[in-house]
């Protein structure tokens, strides 16, 4: 029953993640923690996230902005490796509040940038990539952070999903490599990660038809809604 639940939630998470570009880890982590415990859940999710992002890259291969991806990944990947080795010294509540406020603030900020015709540049992607990479090395998911960044760079729909996934592929690859180096990935963990990741990959292929049929304006509004929910959820959790 535990594996059946993981397969069901994984398919749903993979489909939703394939539509909005993130969220799979947020949905799956609670299930993995309850099933395998927090010590195993983090490396399992790292493997699954790597596979989920790989599937989005394969689905949207032709629409990847390789220059943006390379700049972002060059800064994010080594930072993720450093984050994976770093103990979380800040109280969890402070991190949750900071991220929640950030998500909510990025909704009007993104709209202001779009209204003034301003965009995120490559140098901004490198700076933000280092920050996000380090944070991703510590926590399970930082997907919502990259949404306003790549949208402000000018990407949308398939191009956004593919480029963000390609950059995240390098981040999670570095994270998995560190786990492997320090003995946190025995074969049993790898097997569980591969099973979980397979469900995310299937979901990404299911999601493509929904994204293709979605108008760019509707996609952008959906991103704002996701940021609003993510920010509110983090603030609520920090006060619980």
C-alpha cells in the first residue's frame, strides 16, 4: 500500500510539475517522509527530482534556452554541492517566513518589471543561481523561487519549463553526487529513487498536451497563483 500511494502521488505530482515546472517535491516529500523516514526521503527525492527534470528536458528539448541554462547552472551546481554538505544553521521557521514573503513579493515585482519592459539578464541568472543552488542543496525543494526569475527573463510555457528543468538537472545532479560520495545512496535508496522518479517522468509526458494548449497569458496567471499559494502556505506553516 505504501508503494501504491507513492506511485499515485508521483503520477499526480509529475503531471502538475510538468505543467507549472515545479511542485513535484512539495507534493511527494511528505509521502516519502511518512513511508521511509526523513533520513531516506531526502536522497530518494534528489534522485526522483533529477529524473523528473530530465523528463521535462526530453519533452521540451527544442525550446530550451541553452545560454540562460548554462549561465544559471554554472553558478547553481557548485553552490548546490556546497549546500548539500552544509548543516542548516538557521531555524526552520525563519527560512519558511523568508521564502513565503519572497514568493508573495515576487508577484507584484514580476508584474512591475513586465509593465516597464525590464527583464532579468544573464548576470542576474548567475547571481540568483548561486543562491538557489545553495538553498536547494539544503532543503528538498526551492522550485517556486525560479519561477519569477525565468519568467522575468522572458521565457514562458515550454521554453520556461524546459530551461528551468535543464538548469535544475545540473543542480540535482550535483546534489546526488555529493550524497553518493558521502555514502548516503546505498543501492536500496537508489532503487526507491528510481521507482519514484519513474512516476514523475510519466507525468511530464502527460502534462505536455495541457501546456501546449494553454495561452501564454493563462500560463502566466497560473504561475502567479502558484506563487500566491506557495507563499501563503509557507507563512501559515511558520506560524503553526
